């Protein structure tokens, strides 16, 4: 699904630890690509600030949230605040999917989806 949504050179970020998404899609992660060092451990605050700065500097077109990750991560997090402020849920999502997909507000992907037939 990633490759059907994104053009070559466009990026996504995944809030989770499924690093295989980057390998399978042959796309480079825009920042740290596992959520765990960002939410837990002695460097979590520093890593979280780094990820947020990276995402603000070059916001990806697509933000993916692994549903199971949210089971373990409770409460607010600056990265999820960034998600809420800059992304909206993709309209046609499979409720059985293991992931939630979000599109950057005002981004190229959002514009393409708005122009797609049947919208």
C-alpha cells in the first residue's frame, strides 16, 4: 500500500518497530526507525526531541501507526502531538489492518488524493 500511495522520493514514518516496512518499500526512514528508543530508556527524551526535529524539518507524506504499539504506549507523546497537528487519517482504511495511515495536511499526497477520481 505504501508504494501505491507514495511517489518515488516521498517518505513515510512509522510509529512502531516494523522496520521491515522500509526494507520492503525500499524507502529510507526520515529519522530513527524504531519507536522504543524514543519512548523508553535513558535516552528517550533526547531521541524523541531528535525525531520530532527531523519530522518537522522534512515532514513525510505518510505517517503510519502500528496499532499494537499503542497498546503498550499509554498517554501523550510529543511525536503523537506532532501527528495530531500535521496529519489526518486516510479515508479508506481497512479496519482489520494492523496499521493506521495518516496523510500530511497540505502535502503532495493529500493533493493527489483530493484529485483522484471518485473523491
